[in-house]
C-alpha cells in the first residue's frame, strides 16, 4: 500500500468522522463575515439617513415658515393699502388675489377677505349697505349678537368669488373663540396673527378639514403734526388656509419619499393634528422642529420610513456574500468528499490486504491438510494394494472424490458446501433418472470446507465398496442416505444398504475402513459406527455443523 496515501488519509481522518463539519463551518464563517459587512454598510447608511432626515426636517420647517411669511407679506401690503381707503372693494381684493397668482390656491389659500370691524348696533345699516353695494339681496350677518354694544368682525368681501367663499359672507368671525383670540392678538401686537386649528367657514357642512386663518389688523391712518399715526381699527384683512394643502405645498419643495410628516398646532396631541403625509413602511428615527406662523407655534414631526429592508449597497453585498459562501461550501464539500473517498479507499485496501492474508493462511492450512490426506491415502493405498493397477485405480478414485468436493467448494467461493450437494456429487454415477439405486433424504445443511472434504471421502469409500461388493453391485440393490440434525451443531448421516449380496464381516481391515475410521473420524472429530449386517452395510457418521463465521473467510468481510 502507498505509504504516502496512507499517511495523508490518516491525517484527514477527522473528515471521515465529521464529514459536514468543515463545509458548514466555513459556510457559517463566510455568512458571518457577510453579515458584518452588511451591518457596517447599514450602520453607515443609517448615519447618512439620519443626516438626511435632519436636513429634510429643517428644509420643511423653513418652507412652511416661508410660505406663511409669503402670505403675511401680501396681507400686510393689503393692510397698508386698505388703511388709507374709505372702504375696501371686491375689485381691490380680486387684484390682490391676481397678484398672489395660482400659487395661492396650490398652497391651500382659499382667498383674501376683508372683515369689517363694527358694533352690533350697526347691523341693519351695514346689511342694507352691503346688499346695495354688492347686489346681493341675501347678504345677512350671522350670528346676531345679543348685546347691541357687542363688537363684530363681519366678512364683507372675500375674493375670489367662488361658491364656498360667497357662502362665508356675513359671518361674524369675532363671535367664535379661536378666531376672536387670534384677532385680539393681532390688535394687541399690530402684527399678523394665526388662529388655532379650526374648521373654516367655507368647509361648514362638509367633511372635517382642519385649517387656520391669518389675520392682519387694518387701522385708519390719521395725520398729526405732519405725521401719520395709527387711528381706530377698521377691520382685518385675512386669508383662510386649509392645513393639509398648505403642508402638501411645502412638501412639493422638499424630497419626502422616505419620511412621514405630522404637523401639530402646539404640543404633539391627536386633537392638535393639523395635517400629515404618511407612506407605508417601518418607522425609523424621529425628529421634531418648531414652526412659527403668525406668532403661533406649531410642532413639525418628521419620521424616517424604511420602505425597503436593506439599502441597495447592503443588498448587493448580501447577495455577493451568499454566493461566495455557497461557493466556499461547495469547494469545502468537494474537498471533504474527496477525503472521505480516500478514507474509503484506505479502508478497502486494508480490508483487501486482511482478506489476502487470511486467504493465504487458510490456503496454506488447507493445502497442508489436503497434502496430508493425500499422503495418508497414498500410503494406505500402497500398503493395501496387491498390484500396480489396483493401487492406481484406488488412488485415482479417491483423488477424484477429493476433486469433486473441491469443485463444490470452489463454486461457492470456499464459503461452505451443502450436505445434499456433497452426497449427490459422490453418488452421481449411481443416480440414474430412470432407475435410481440411491434414496437421498434430509434437510439443507451447510458444512465447513474441511468437513465437506472429509464427508466426501467417506461417502466415496462407502459407494466404492457398495459398487464392488455390496448393494450397488447388483441390479436390485439400493442404498439409502438420510441425514438429520440431532442438535444445533451436529448432523447425523446414515448410510444403509439393502437388496445386495449377503454381507460378511471383513477378515482383515481394508483401506476403506481405515480411511473412514481413522482419517474421516479424526477430521470430523466424531466416532464412525460401522455395522456389517447380513442384509447390507450400515454406517453412521456425525458431522459437525459450525457457525459460518468460524470458517467463512470472505463472507461478511467483502460486503
């Protein structure tokens, strides 16, 4: 055997004991490394997303304040214009809306209105004046205050002239608490002021649409000592704004495909929510910003949304890592299988070597036994023979008997021989299909090789004597060979002749009797009973029935 191969395979023997250990260990290490790389990429991606989230929140807060300031600028300009006018006309507001352009509607501004500041006692005169000036016979102030001294801020003009805006005319905004608080703040500061979250008059009797209003007070201008000073309050110029559309307008200027946005009037509470923009995905990091609109503080909540499980770089890295891991698994599996095959080759070579050694020892033993038997046969045949022809004939027959049994054993790879086959082989010349002189009966019994050879010699001698002097020498003679198991390890073979010439006990011991009683009984390790009865020879042999494992050389080793 190749010693280098033996040494290499022995060194790799642990592959054989644990064939899956190395492939799956390397596969796990490769996957672990892939996971570390992906985790690192994800950590960097989260840091980048966090910075992007803060930037988006800042940009959105600035955009909201910018759009509110843009509306306030137009309202302040209108307030300056209206402060020197005797009365505010619909045309003036329409011109202002035209200056604001289409962008006003896009950011949720429903228009620009004028709210007349007045006392409850002036309702009748104001209604009549408005019906005549606006050609609107249905102009009615609502709600009507209880006290004639109550102060009111009645919507007198609202442009553009849409159906929803027309329905808002005549509404006393000072009668509602949230609007009144914003107007009081505007009067007190002289600046623009925004209301809390509320339902716009234009959206009454519709689905809930949170909105807010921005008021700018308009004071009459008076000239004193060549200076213009603030006079009495004339009213308010204002803009009604839908909060959701206002937020959507700001989002159009800020990338928002991966964020959720909630806008609250004041603290973050469900009742304070003005508007939101939500997309599907798992919630990530959240940041908050303060937005000031008309001296009112809003809270902007921006949350990152993971719309994908992994970033593109991480997905690519994971895919590449899995492919590399599978490649490592395949290569290590092939290497392990090669080592396992080498181990099998080593075991097979070792087994074959052991079989060859066993066969050699067995062959030597059997050859010695056979030669010893042959020498005994030659010696006894020579002493008992009366002539050369008699010696040659006797020796040839006995050698053929040995050869016949050898042929049976060779056909079965010297593993065993069936007792019935041994009997049939030795009595083959006398088993005529049309008129057989022998009766064979017994179970299937497997004999060890040496026991089969000894039994074959004994049967040969009995058959030869019967053919010469006994039952097989006459046409009517018969031989009965029966065998049976008398124990787990013993089979009794009975030879009985009948129908032949009368038998007399031999005056001197012949070679056949010596062969049976000395050689055969010695090999079978059991006494042979010979009875020369007048009606025919009667012989009993006891053959050992051994465990196949005690004599099979190849059986169980090559399988």
